[in-house]
C-alpha cells in the first residue's frame, strides 16, 4: 500500500500523478473464506479491517450486491455524536467516537472527522426535561454534553433564530462538542483500502442469493450471483436489506425498512459552523466542506425499498429548516436523495450472534448508523472472531425482544403530555 | 405522494388522506396469555419486511376512517390491490393470472 | 456602456424598452426581454465569475438553466438576495443588483487564483491523502483552511420578507417543455379536449423555435407559427400554459412538482404577491419534451471567458439580438455548430474558421462555409487557448492517422464549441425508468418506463424541428387517447429544417503533455479529464465512485454538461464501452429550487397550527404566559402585578389549597364511547374493570400499549349503560382514538360500539379547592351537589350557568373538585360566570404549572413526564388500576415477560431533598454511591420536581431501581459542582389519606 | 349569530363566509339498520359514502360505511336526540360545537380549494360530500353547487384554515 502523505502527493504531482496505485483491487471470489461479510458499507468494510488488524483473520471476503459504500454509507448526512440516554447506548456510540478520533491516521486516509459540535435544540418544557436527563446521564457516563441558553446557542450557531415569538421558540440546547461530521465516502474507501492491503477480498456487484446452512443447522457459506462461496462464519451487515438476507437463512427479524431522504443546498461561503438537530420540528443541518447545507429529512411512513421518497416530506423538512433558520429561505435545494434504513422496535441496533451457528448480524441502526461506523465494525469483528459479544455490544441482542429488556431511546424521548 | 384506492369509498385518493398501519394479517392472538414469550415476541415485533410483495394496512383516516388491507410492491411502491379489513389474504398469483 | 454587441432591431427583446441594472456596482443597460447574460454580452462583458477550486476566470457557457459558470448574486434590497443565480435565466429589470461571486478582492484580480498555479498539487481526492500530520493540525489548521475555501455565493443574512404559495393541480396531460415537440404534444392533447397543462422554465414558450427563426412551418416563419400555436392553445379552455415554471421532480404515480417563479422578473411586484409557487401536479399522462442539452468539447483552456456552446451563441443572436463576439472560431464534432457559424457570419460576425474533429463533413456544410468566407478545418483538433480574462486565440492542429500535427494559432474573441447533444432525461430518470445507449444517436435514450409517460422529440434522440413536431404530435395524441380522448395527430410541413449528426468524442487529441493540460469537464467544480483518469487509475471503477471522487457532475448544474463527457473519458480509461460503465442517477430537483417555495405557506405562525381553546382569549387578556402542549397553547401561569413565575405559581397553588382555583381543561382529549358493547370494549382496552361501574360514576382509566408500557390515562365517566365519556391526555387524544379504532375495526369488529371524538365539542372548566362547591352550587340547576348526593368520582348531566353541562366531580389536585363540560360555544361565558361567582370566595385562575405541582403533591403521574414509554403500571405504582379478574386487556401478556417481572425495575417514588430549599432539576440522575469514578452506576432519575407551597419545601418524584424497597434511604444526585442528598419517600405528600376529598 | 363575510381585494372570484352554528350530529350504526333509522329520523340515510339525502331542513351525509353526519336546524335538535329507539344499536353524538363551517363561493372556488386539498375536487358532483384534509387539517367538504362548497373543520383549527383561505383568495384576486 503506497503510504499517503503530503510528500507522496508532491512526488506524484511531479510525475503527473501517473504512479498512484489502485486503492483496492477488484477481487473475484475464492472457493472458501474464514469469514464472509455481507454488505460492503462502512460497517462491513470496517469489520473486515478490524478482523484483519486486531484478530489476525485475513482470509475474509466482503460481498456487496452493488458498489462498495453505495448504500447508506454514501447517502447519510454524516452526523457523528454519542450523547445517547441509556448507558448501553452511550457506551456503544462513545466507543465509536473514540475510534473516530484517530481513524484518519489509523487508516492513512483522511476521513475528515470534524469535531464541530452537535447542538440539539429544545423548543418546549418537555424538550428541556428530556435534554437535561440526557445531559446529566451523559455527564455521569463521562460523555460530554452540556446545556446552552438560547443566547449561547446563537453565539455557537449565528444563523439560529432565537426569537421568542417563533412558532417553535428555541428555549435552550444541548451541545456535544466532541461530536461532528466526517466525509462519508472517505470512510468506506479508507476502510476498503486498508482492509484490502491486509488481504481482505472486496467482491462488488455480487448479490448474495442465500445463506446456506448444513444439516446441523450451522452456516456453510453463501450462494451468490458468482456461485457458492464456503465459509463457517457469515456476518450480515446489510442495513435496509437485512431482513431479506436473513430470511434466506430462515430467520425472521424484528425489522422494518423505510425510505429516508436527505438533501443539500447549493454551495455557499461558510455560514454554518456546527451541526444542529431539532427533533421536535425534524430539522437536521450542517454545512459540508464544499459549502452545501446538508439537511436530513425524516422517514416516509410506509415500508419501502424504493429509494424514491415523496415530495411532502421534503416540503416539511425544508419548512422546518426555514422556521429555525429564516435566513435560508431564499437558498435553493440542489439535490435530494433517498436511502433505506432498517428500524427495530426500540430504535436500537442488533449487533451480535444469531440463534444459528456461525451467523452474526449487525443491523437496525435506523437513521443513525453512520456515526457508529468504526464502533460497529470493531465490535462486529470482535464478536465474529471470538464467537461471543464484546461487553459493549452484549446488551444489543436479538433476545431482548423476547425478554422485554429493550433499549428504547425513541421512547425515552417520549411524547408531550 | 402515493395514490391509494380505498376499498370502502371505492375511490383512488392521494396519500395525505391515509395513514400507514403496518403489516397486515398479524392478528392478535385469541388468548395471549397462552402464548410462549417467543410466540408473543413474534406477534409484537417480528415482521416479514419483504423486498417485493407486501401485505400491509392503511387507514383512510381523513376519509371514511376505515382500516383496510393493501398489497404493494415495496420496490416499485405500486399497489397491486386493496381490500377490506377482515377479508382473507388474496392469492396474488391467482390474481395475476386472472388479469392476464 | 452602449450595447456595442447588440444588433439593432434583432431578436425578441423590446428595443424600445431599455432596462438598467448594476453588475458589480457598474450600471449596465439591457433591453426588456433580456436575461442578465444576454444584457452583459450585449455590452461585451464575458467575465462573470471565478471557478470553485482554481478560481479561474469564467464566462457564459450556455443560454439556459444548464449554465455551470455564469452564476451571480442577485438582489432587490434588504432580505431579498440570492446566491448562485443563473445569469442565463434571470430576467433583467430596472434596479436589479447583480454581483459576481467567489473572488477577492475583485473579479479581474482574484487572490484565490493562486490555486490555479498549484493545480497540479491539488488533483482529485488530494485531501484524502494528506492533512493528516501532525495529528493536532487537522482541527486547528487544515480543516478550517479547507472549510474557508468552500462555496460560491454568499448566504442571505436576513430573514426572507417574501412569502410563497403552493397549490395542487390535476390534469389529464402534463407536457413538460414548450419547444416544437412540447407544443405539438400540447396541440394534440388540447384539441382532443383533454385537460392539458404545458409548462416551460423560460420566460417565453417556444424552446428551439426561438433560436431558429429561419425555419418555416406550414408556410409561416417559425415565430409566426409559434404565435399562432400559442394563440390557439390560449384559446382552448381545457389548456393551461405556464411559463417560468420548472418541472423539478417526477414522483410516484405521475405526481410532478412544479416551481413557478411569479415575481423575480418584476421591477415592482404587487403588494402581497407570492414570489414563487410550488405546484403538486397529478397528471394522468406526462409528456416529457425537454429537448437536448449541447455538450462542450474537452480541450486545454476550454473554460476561458468567451468559450461557449455554439448553440448558445445562436440563441443569443436570434432570441436576444446579441453577437457574442466580433471574431469567432467554431470547434465541433457535430453539424449543428456549422449552422451557428453560418448564422453568426450572416449577422456580421467574422467567423475565422470552423474546426471539425471529423475528417469528413458533408459537402453542403463545407460549401456554405466557403461561400461565407469561413475557413474549413476538418480533421483538426484544438490544443489550447490564450487570453487571461477573455479568450484571445485558439491553437488548432491537424490530426492524421491519430497523429497530431503542428499547431497554428488563430486569433478570436469568441470560441464556439459543440460536442453533440445530450437528451434531457432527468425527470424520466427520477421515475427510475431505465436508459439504453443508442450508438446511432451517440446518447442514452429512454428504455423501460415505470410511469404513465411519453418522451418526445430530442429527448428520444430525434434531431431537427420536423421530427420533433411529428413526434410531439404523436406523443400528445397517445397521451390523450390513454385518457380516453379521441385525438388526431397533426402533421406539419417544415422547410429549412437544419438537422445534422455528429460523433461522440472524449477529450480532444493534443500534441502537448496531457498531464499539464487543463481540459475541463465540470467547469464549476474544476474537474478535468486527467482527474477522471486519475480516479480510474486509483481503482474507482464505478461511475458513482468516479463522480464522488472527482466531484464531477456534483456542481449546481448537476452534470447537465459534464456527465457524458465524464462518462466517455472514464469508459476510455477503463477500456470499456460507455453503456457498460453507465450513468450516475439524476436526482430531483431538475434545477435548484428555492427553500421558500418548498416550505410554501408553512412559515412563521403557519409553520404549524396553533390550537387555542374557547377560553384562550380570556387568558391572553389577563396577561397569561402560555406554554405549547402538542399543537395547543395552554395558559402556563397568570402573573399579576409584575410577579415572576415562581411568585405567580406559588400564589395560584395557595389559592387552590386554601380557597378555590379555576383551570381551563378544555384541551383534554374526549372520546364518546357509545353502544351496547361499550363497557365490554373498555374492558378490553383499559387495564381497569368497567362492567360494574354504575352509570353516574367515574373511574381512573389506564391504557397500555400491547408491549405493556403505559400509553395514556384519564378519567372515564359512565353516563348510561351504553354511554361512556372517556378523557385522554392532551397530547394523546388523537393517538388514543386511532388505537381504539384500530382494535375495534381490526380485532373486534363484532362489538356494537362506536367512538366519536368530542374533544372540541366541550369546553371544560376545572374548579378546585375547598370553596369549589360554594362557588358552583348557585350556578347549578337540577342537581344536588352535596357530598352525599354527588360524591367524589360522580358524573351527571345538568345545567350550569344556564348552559347544558356534563358535570364531573373529580380532582387532579387532591382538593374538592369539579369539572364542568359545556358546549364549546358557551365555554367563555361559563368561565366568566364562574369567575364572577367566585370573586367573593377568592377565586383564582391557575395554569398548567400549578396544575402540575398540585398533582405532584398528590403523587399523580403525568404520562410523558413521569413515564417515558418504558414504564409499566407496576413501575408507576399503579398495580391497583389493573383489574385482577380480567383474563385479557391490551398489554396484559407483555406484563408477564421475564424482564418485566424481574426484580430491580425502576419504580416511581417520592424524593425529599436534605435541604428543603433545594429544588432538584428534572432529569437529574440519581446514584447510590457519589464517590464512585466515571462512568457512574445510575439507579434512576428525577421525573418531576417543584417547590411545594403547601409543604413549604421542595418535592420530587423519581424513577429509581427497586424504589419502593428503598423508603427512607438516602440517595445522591451528583450535579456539576456539588452532590445533593435526598431521601426516598412515598410519592404522596399532601393529605395522604385524601380527607380533603371527603367534604 | 349572523354570518360574518370577509371580502377580499376587488374580485368577485371568491367569497368566504363563516356559517352560524346549526345542529350537527354524528350517527353511527350498522348499515343493515339504516331502514329503522330512516323511519325513526324521517330522513333517509344514503348507502354510498359521499352521498347526501335531505328531508325538509334535515340532511344526512354518508361519511363512512357506518357513519352519517346529520345536519338540521337548531330547533330540530331535540327531536333528533330523541328520535332513535333505545333498542336500535347505534351511537348518536352531538358535534355541533366541535366544528366551524365555512362557505366558499365564486368562479375560482376550485383554485381556492386546491390551495389546501390534494384530491381532485373538480370530480366531485354537486350534492356530494366527503371527509378530506385541507393543508393537514381534517375537514368535511360538501359541494352545494358548481361554484359553492362548505368546508367544516374542528374549532381550534379554523383560524389557521381561514387565514389560508384568505391568503389563497388574495392570490386569486391578484391574478398570480
């Protein structure tokens, strides 16, 4: 692997950039692997990388029905934060945050992790109660998250409208300074390059038709468009398509897949220094390094794998942005797109072993998977390598839906009374 | 914005008049207390979430107010048909043949 | 300036109507009908802005919405400015202010242009490879540097004073694009009687016809025919024509979003006029007649101001009467540019040469060229241009057998290029319709359709006006027929149609070091041919990867000019055919769309409805402070004589505990449950037993989700054997009714019971306090209010203050209490009557804050505050509300799950701080051991916490692990700076035995 | 209470008035009992959703398979309350005060409705009615004549709806 650096860049410039090597080869499947990972998004590629780097398991294939990073990894609004309420969630996402810190150096690929701060707006008494609960819980969990007055919030994010007579006035905000954004494609490419350099095969445009199980019920491998590939361990990290893949192994999942839309504005000079989220009006916004305002929308109400999504949702999202940031009303939407997110009943992921020998899953990240990318990859690799969950992902089992030990971040946000 | 046919109003109307109500034919067990924890979990949480034909429920909440069933392709979002609550799950293949 | 490049009397602008606007502060004169671009060109101004990455001088490339370079800031005064406006689309008006972008200090001299010098060190994706060392520099140095370089124009700085409109529209046939194909389609559909809508993004309809006045249709000149066609369409009542209207997106089941610009072209928009309108069109059939977009050629220096598309030059000439230069050179791979050369030459532009990359070109063209004295250079390439702020010369070389010969330089002030045409299929792509490569047309053409649509004309690769007219007529007729109309297909006699063909090329061959060439593909994003080749070299095999790695096609034109050139070069680098590589997906909107237009009416107070009760006006007059609860606004507290919140609330609390208070409870959800099976239904829905509840009595009802967690609660009164008055939380009303309907319709359709929302039928006044009966009694007719006759939890229908009423004796405060329900129209009158009657007895109006405190003093829960969707009846200490004999109710089974019956669940208890003056913060976390290190083990959190005037101290409720077994235990609440101590207590602080209710 | 009329910038295109309250009931019963109810109410109950039937000053509008909206003069309210026999399984709930009803009239009335209603109102026949949604607010729409509709919404939503109707009428008056 050619080491990337300013020097390498300089050297190659002088030779007209003719000598850059390909970042990852276009691998063809071998007959057998120790581990097959289904889904070449950030999570799956990350798992492959950590399997090779930390567990010495390099005979690994990452298989995707399309191009790597072409799913939610390349379609999200790149928000990274860890200020979750429950201890389990806070640890899970903070673990990811720790890995984000040095990811560029670790991968020798600049993923542009930008600690610009994520600010969540409170608009009513109920929001205040809920955010304070988060802040205090985070503080005692060692997760940074602090309370801002509306005035402080405006100082931190000048375009913010803190007028008292707004329909949804800003009455305060919770700020996680260590949170921010990263360059989503670079995360997938960086993991792919680093994993490939350690011997991992990345097999693109190779749909998995079924997970094959033996008479003893254990996993034998996967049937793909390029034939049967043998492996005693298969880890499914297929986001919106998880239900479909797991069905082929005879497992029905507590998942539903919904279209999630996002959009960007035309690029403008820097005006928006941080990330702002308002769950109450459903507005999620930051400004990319290219200058576009990156805006997250909600999910459509119905289960769907069509990456289309309707106009009404976009209308509402943009209206919400203009409500909180009235100066953006004359800005223009440049592009909108859709992804497919897999949602669990308690809005928390499932990351661990399945009741089938040799089968592992990483799914249910809903609208928040990107922020967890390094953590999910790291923990999935651990779980696969050791055939037992890491303490951090131990609570995120499938069994919790049987016992009732849910980790319900959505419910914790609760509803106004 | 989808167009949805309400089997009670017998009109095809825009999505804002409707709300989605989840997978269809997930009937509440007659005697929940007789179910194992696993069976109860399946009723509560496990869904088929198919890529393709989906049997689902909608409510014409801003219309006649009725819940009804629909068959929709989750890849194209096209509705194959809608039918009244309580009616048995139609055999889609049979319907397709009939159509041809 | 004097419009030196304007041809008097030519074009469609109104030469009698001069228009003055400013560009970078200088006044520029144009004509009515000009765009900013045509007016600037008329004055010889080509330099309009700087590119994104290298800050290279850039001019006008196109004459339409595909423009990647000529983006300017426009404004009409405070709050009314926009960045990145297309100079080629913005019409001029007197007083318009136009600013160039992305330059400092000025357009002519821009410091940022330094990047251009070091361009070779900034290839595609360079930032992924560096800025990583030293580690600490990223946050402090590199990233801020990268971010500062972002963007083109500047964001508005003030709120937008304009408003925006939206509307739904239904039609049989929607025709997008009003060129020859669109017009013919609209004529076919319109004549058939179909409800037809024809839209075009430009200020006037006609499309190509506006730039092809020489064509003759049915014996008339193109413009004459156009006028007649438009006149006919305007005359048809079933046809609607919409200009300045862009079809932005094509959604499910033939819904098309349109954005109509209403006032941006006006010097003085009428007062109150919306700026733009979003149309949500539902069309039976859609005809896409969006034409084709001309491709640039890719060669070194193809981005200098003065280098533009040949077709654009033709448009500026014919539509606007503007010559794009004095001395032009044309370089092309397609016949159409030859005609541009001819038209310019005839208009008096010195056309030095036509350079065609093809060795062989039709004699007809070369003959005409020679006749016009234009040098013909077939089998030639262009290898460079000169000129700092405007093209000054072009270097052309012969190509023989793939060898590039010696170059020569030709002076020019305009270089017109044409790489062929790309069918505009963006909307079609929105539908996920598939495209197929057509070698003949050298373009992707529509293949499989997913929606009810027709594509007509150039969109199907049919070049020329005759073909477009015929195809459009067919498409329009087919669409009308599909809608059950009888439609004829018009035919058209077209003369002087100038069709042609060409070849599709990658970057032009050169004799220079291609590694140093700046041959641009995506002008705005400064993506060059060698960036694409580098991306492929680095393993980016998918066109999506190439796009994302190089940012090709991601500029504000969304690849309208660059996609195909990028694809051809990527395919060449990959050694594949174009179709094997494929296109990236086009995504809505077709052109950038104003946020305001998407938000429509939902702005300010209309962002969302604010619901007010019939008594709201009284509270407002009393100076109440309001709080939002769901969509409602509720009186929070009633400050008097400059009281702060604490003082006001304390006073309100005292009044209720010692005298009497009144409270507007109208927002509580109300559902009338009626029918022979009403009781049976409630038995199944709620945890409590209902069968034996006597008419005239009420009971607290607890509603769970099927998952066993608390969803809602409220008092339910039985008015008759078959009639219940159910109340819900304010926020829960709609959800609860929907949930009840769901079970009733889907699970228990056999039950004879019906549900009707009466939330807004009734206005509700709560009267609470020792004097409540004294105040109410004189107002009540037909009911004995004595405790014996009308005890706690009784309900009756009677008359109060002369109004028909439903009277409940209930208490959410622990005091003697009544809730009076009267028809909403009487709500305010009732309130005022009770207010008057209460004056001698110290009646006080109180708000939601006081209500919350008083109920907390009694330990009554607030669903959504003391519960959060993970709390069971057992957790909340509400086991008493569960009907023990009941075999089933919604949620019962879930209460048996292992984790729900397990020990150590969080339970709702009271909490008393060691220091009675300290009021805990709601949401504060609780620990057993305050000295443990982080992360601490938290055993619960404070759900409700207030200053209790009655207790003379603070009180709190909290969810604590095994809370009910911790009575008397001292726990710790670590706050920033200090740790508080509090004792676990029963959550029933005032009058634990409820004696105050028995009066 | 007298009808309050808002008139907009000089244009006959649209008038919007708020109607005085009259008695309004929601009647629910199983379709097979329609005849008994008709006999008792002296008012036929249409069997198709969207149809209306009138008898004297009373009007029944079928909103759902088992749901009818009964409108009548205030004076007849008591008679209606007492009309249906106890033995007949049904629910009759008064909703007079729940709603505010607007009457919209004028040649451009369809354009005005298109400001908030997604369904194709032009397809609605005179004398038909339906529950629908106006800019997110549930409403009952009745077409009284080619160019005249009534739009009923819940009381607390009516200011929002009325302001939007006024905005739309103003736009129509401006010809934009």
